[in-house]
C-alpha cells in the first residue's frame, strides 16, 4: 500500500522511543510546553503534521527574493520522502540523525522521512558546530555546509551525508576529497519539497560527479533562457520554471552553471559569478562575491566585493593574477570593500542589495 501522510510507520523511533500517531500528538504538546527552542519547532511541526488539514504552511528561505509562506501538500512531502528513501536505500529501521532547524523545509523533511520510512532517528540541537555523540552510528544525515565544515572530525560514524541550503565551497570540497566520507550535494528548493537532484562529491570512497542526478519520478527540461524546468508531478502539480542556468545532459541530469539573474554581460561576454567565485576561493579567505556594475563601454564591468578583508587590495590583486584557469575577462576590473554584506534571514548574501552599497 502506498504510504499516506496520516500513517506513521510502525518502526519509526525518535530518540530511541517508538511512537504511534496518538503518541506523537502527546509528544508534540510536551515539546511545545517544556522543550528547548529547537524542540518547540519540532513540536510545532508535528502539531501541524498531525492535524486534519491536507497541506502545511512552510517558510521559504528568501535566497532569491523576500521570504514568504507557501502551502505544501502533505502527500507531496510523503512522496519526496519516498524518493529520497529509494535513492539512498533507506530501509525501515535504518538510523538517522536530525540536526537541522525544524522551522524550515529541510528540517521538517527529516522528520517526515523518519515517520514515513520507519527510521530510527535521533535529534540534536541544530548548531553550526554540532555536539555529536561519537559512540553512536548513523546511516543518514542532512546538514548545511557550515555544519559539515565544523564537524568533519566528529562525523566518521555517519554513512551518508547530504548537504544543501547553499553551495559547497572549494576548500570544503578539497577537504572532503581526502576523507572517507560519503557526501552528496543536493539541489532543490522549498517549492520542490527540498531536493529533487543530488550529485556525489569526490572522496576516497566516492567518485565525484559534475552533473546532478534526478531523484525518482523527477525529470528536467530547459526554457529559452537555458534555465532549468523541473517536472515532478508527485511533488508539484505543474512544471516549475527556475532561474538556474544549466547545462542539460539529459532529462535526468544537469550541471548547474549559475543564476540567470546573476549573469553579467560584459562587452558581449556572458559571465557567471558563481563559476568565477569558485576559481577565486583558493586565494581569498574572506567572504566575497563577484558582481556586475554598470559601465559605459562594457555595459557591465566585473567587480569583486569583499567583506571586511584582512589583506590589502594590492595583495589580493596579486593573488588573483596567479589563479590558474582564470580567463582574462574573468579578472575583476576593481576590488570593492564593504563592512558587512546584506543577508537574508538565514545568512545568504543578497547580491543586488549589497551591490547598491558600494561606491567604487
């Protein structure tokens, strides 16, 4: 029988305790009444999940615009959980660790996966540096890159880690490549009920992949802008057109090139800031972005914006000149400095608003 949101798998456990539908209602009440702040979020979600509505309100992250509240069908969330379970071979009784905030979709979906797939899941406080029990072994966990970076010495007992929320930077990729971890980068958004595609990151036990691969029941296409279209009828009723420019390998895989709204047209050459940033990460330690600034001759000129750098502009310029693989037109015309980037509520840099701050 196809699982439905009203059913809780009989093997589901949370922090070592098995729960039925009725028991979960009581747990939710107790967490809201007596739990820590992060536990109250779990309790609030469980309360919403267990009510009579067939959909649930979810906050978007605001990474591409203003944060907003959308409603997702609970059955779509179940279908997403089933797709993840199938892709990663998560069987009933498999162990999992929940370390994400439960007021966003990624954290909510960890709870849904556990209830639907029958996982034995422990939850801990969702900190940037996780407080892990090194004696425990887990089969599956979802993290953001910052958690992964700060916890590399303590996560050897986790079989499979998916990482998302923001791009995995080059230094972290290089660290993962020398480890024995099994890490997968995810692609998705709140509207697609978290990830719809994943790619393996290079490590001693995994061969790295350039292309993201679709989860079960997901297909891809492109529009006239070369932006990705997600077809996932079990998650969203209609095809979802994104602003992500991709190299479409097939209807089941793609390489992510950058955001359409970030593309810089400099002298007729289209430049993707994300690709240039990746090349510069090896020589710039502070937070930075590449952006396009209005220019009379070029239309837009390439500028590098750095947040409160520890080095001089001259020193940074010299390092950039030595970066291998950086094309002539990818070299910033100017380096600009800001005291603080403009960010979304969850810490993602808002490029356009930050660009408005600079005077160089």
